[in-house]
C-alpha cells in the first residue's frame, strides 16, 4: 500500500504540472525568467544576461530524478555514499560531454543534448557501479545489488527527461513538424496534440520561422510517455523487479527517441537517421544484456527507508547545489540578448 501511495503522490505532482505546462509554456512570456544587467553600453543602457525557464525546468528535472534515485536505492538498501559517488561521477562526465557531442553533431557553438547525456549514462553506468560495489564490499563488508543501482538510475532518468520536456516547450526546441505535414491519421485523431508557439526569440521562430503555426506536440507526448514509464518502473522496482523496471524504462525511452525524431522538424544533423537515433538504438541491445551480467535477487523495497534517506540536511543541500549548477549551466541564454534601462519614477519621490 505504501508503494502505491508514493507512486500516486508522484502522479499527483506530475499531472497538474503537465497540464499547466502544455497549455502555457508555448507563449512568449514563458521563455525568459529575468535579465541581470552585466555591463553598461554607450547609449546609457545595460547589456543583460537572460536567465531562462529552460534552465529552471532542467534544474527541476535533475533534482527530481536524483531524488528518485536516492529514494529507490534507499528503499533497496544501497548505501547513500555509493549513491553520492555514482551520481557525482555520472553528472561530472555526462553534462560536459553532452555539450561536446551536441556541438559535434549539430555544428553549433551553443547547444546541449539530453540524448547524448543519456547515452553516456547508460553506457558508463555499469562501469561505475561494479567497481564501487567491489570497494564497498571490501572495506565495509557489505555490498549491494548492482542491478538495483542501475535500475534506479534508468527509472529516474525516464522521469527526469519527462519533466525536462517542459524546458523544450519553453525554449521552443525539439519541436515537431507542422500538423498539415503530418500523416492523415495523425491529423484526424491527434489534432488536439498541437502547440502554437509565439515569440521571435524561441528556437522554432528563428530556426524555422514556424511560430504561429500548429505544430505536432512531440515534447508533450514524450513527457507523458516517459513519465508514465517512470511511474510503472517505480512500482516494479519497489516490488523487487529491478530488471523489469530497467528494461521497461530503457525500451520506452530509447525506442521513442528513435521514432520521435521522424516527427520532428528541428535540425538533428545532415543524415536521414541522426547520430542521436543511432545512439538510442545502440543502447537497447546493450541494456538488454545487463540483467544477464548482473542478475538481481530483488526484494520488496522499503519506501519509508528511502524517504528517510532523502529527508536529510546534507542530502537537501546536495540537491540544491546540483540544481543551482544545472540552472547556471543551461539557464544562461547564449542565443538571446537584452538591453536594460533604469529610470526614477518622479511621481514617487
């Protein structure tokens, strides 16, 4: 019963967030949170640094995903020190490398790819988890189930990327094709799954001039599919089915990433099948092998223990720190600029 209550509470958090996001974030108002004046210009105004909702939702997605990893691994009895070491290593490698790969694929100086980050995380995960399990067993005398850690990371990744699609809607990236270019079946039965973006600074406007048109809502579909797989994966995980939770979220996220790019209009490289699609397909057979190399005993998770592991001052500070780092890394707009001027309200002196 406690497991179902936890998943239900998570769903109650996601549903209103997605309803609001899908109906609101396409608007021009919801791209830039604020502008910080940086340097004074010759005309007396200030050059500003724009801080975006893209960064805010990426930070929210990361903190939620890491929190879920902590809760699930805590419920499975994985030591918190192992969680911290693996999380720090994965983020330290994947975040910088994802920008490098995206710049290589898209030939742009300022870009970032969650697909590249997820590919690296899935590939590198076992090579980080297994050595840490051996170290923990050697020096503490108690090990943990490697598949429990790998499965928790995959389930949390699905949830984090689901929430992260709100960042794409706000920025106007990862957008679908115009509805009038979609197959007749989609136009007939999925006409409601459309966005109309506004604002000349959104990527869909300056890259393809498709603002004001009805666009197939690929980010919204992705958010729902990924989050639903994460909720189902969480239930499977807490019931002790680590391998099934891992495989479910792996299959849903990576196969949809492959097929969804055929519905997208944004630039993903010069090939018909993009590098990101190749990466996503490659992770599926790779991931299918992991449960055979790391057979999991599995036991019913103690969700109360996982929540207690989360409710800790050091943990909360850690989450705040990585959230701030993610916001500063992805929320400082490199493709938009601003000018700010200040004046005195004479009538209020």
